[in-house]
C-alpha cells in the first residue's frame, strides 16, 4: 500500500497545476437506506476481489476523525491512499489522480463535471461536532467579517447558512491559513471559523472568545437533522468502472471493521494527533457518525437546498451509487 502525504497547501513537483481550486474558492466564498452487505473474507493484505486489478486510489484527510474510515487501509497492498487537506481533495478527484475521495459534501454541487456520492462512509454528526467551531468576540447578529479556515469548503457554506437563517447577517469572509492563527502570525479578532484537529489541540486563543458556536449543534437546532461534512464520492463518468465497485467494497469492509475498535483507534492514534485519549474516544465513539442512512441523505438534500436558496450554489440533482446501481 502506498500513502502519499504532502505538506498542507504545497503541491509536489509531480502534481501539476490545480485549476479547479479558484473555481471552488469563488463559489464557496461568494456573498432508500443503502444496502450494506457483510464484508467478504479475502487473503491478508489484499483488497476484496482485487486480484489482477490496478490499485484502488483513494483520497482522504489526515484528521483524527477520518481514521474510523481509513485505519487499516495501509495494510492492503492494492490500495493507494493520498492524504490532503479537505479543500484539496476535489482537485485530486477531478484530475483523475484518485478514483474516489472523502471530499467535502458541498463539492459535489460545485464540480466542473458531475460527481456521484458513494454511501460507503461519511463524516458527520447528529448534534455537536466539536471540531467545526465559530469563535467570536461579539454577538453573532452583529458580525460584519469572519475569518474562515482555508482548509474548509462545506463548513464555510454551513456557517453562512446558519448566520443568515438564525442570526440575519451575511458577513464578509476573509480566508486565512488556520495554522497561521495557531502560530500567532495573525492575532485573531472579531470572528473566526476553524475546522479539524487544531480546534482542540491548538486554538487556545480562540477558545477564550466569549461566543463559541458549534456548527453541527446549530444545524441540528435549526433543522432537527444530522449533518454530513464529507462523503466518499467519485466522478459520475466513472460509476461503472471496476475500481469504483472495488473501492466501495473495500471502504464498506474497513468501516464495518473499524467501528468495532473505535476505542483502540482513539487510544493508539489520538496521541499522534495531540488529542487526550479520553477526548479522542468521546469524539470518535459518541459524537461523530460514519454511516450513510436515510436521515443523512435527507440532511444532504436540505443542505443543498438551503445553499441554493441563498444563492451559494446552482442546485443540481444528487446522484448516489448504491451497490445495486445508480439512484
């Protein structure tokens, strides 16, 4: 198994230009239950049914919250894993560098070509998220400007929806490198949206802000629904490719296996991400959701509809690739 991990925001010499990023930046920043079969048993070190096929190329992020979906894939010789910041995964997918990506859910509506969602795993919540947080030193209904994490796509749109629907404001957005805030390159003021491990492991100055809004909790209050931040997806033109069916089988099997050992993942991998073990266990085991069910599909549709109603996206039909076919 090969793992490709590049420093955030730096392309490797072989990766080439990524023209889709500006399109995504501009678009985001402008003012039935899936049938899950039991995993089949294959020889150790092999992806299920992988004999004679090219490696399955998967893209994901290296946050702690992704591990319940990808932990153990490194042991499969027929899987190639690329790790990128969330906002860069859509470029990997559209360029053909990966077959499937655990990409921000909003990106399925912003593609330069149609994308299809794969119900073999997601990152979501049904209430508080913990790692998607808006910190502010003033009332939310008075916000005029918000600094937003450059690694985020979905969370920026979600924040804009919540601020408009619940607080009646449409603040200007300033994209910042989240890591620079943690280093103290920019002293935070006003309001800041951060995502990922750094919310817990390094955002002490932001934690002092008097207003802390968990976006997952706010969405639940507003809609009564769970929220889906990222879901596996592929290019719609590739839904019949053998590697997509194989990717879904691999990802189904790994997710089902990993949900039986979330405490172990938290205990062994949490410290690598600077998480206290108890907090990591609570986060992975109780706060996050990884299964795509009817309510999660409904939540995605509601999210897209809200974004379209506010002029953030041009709504297109949602395409799901279930194991029994395209729906």
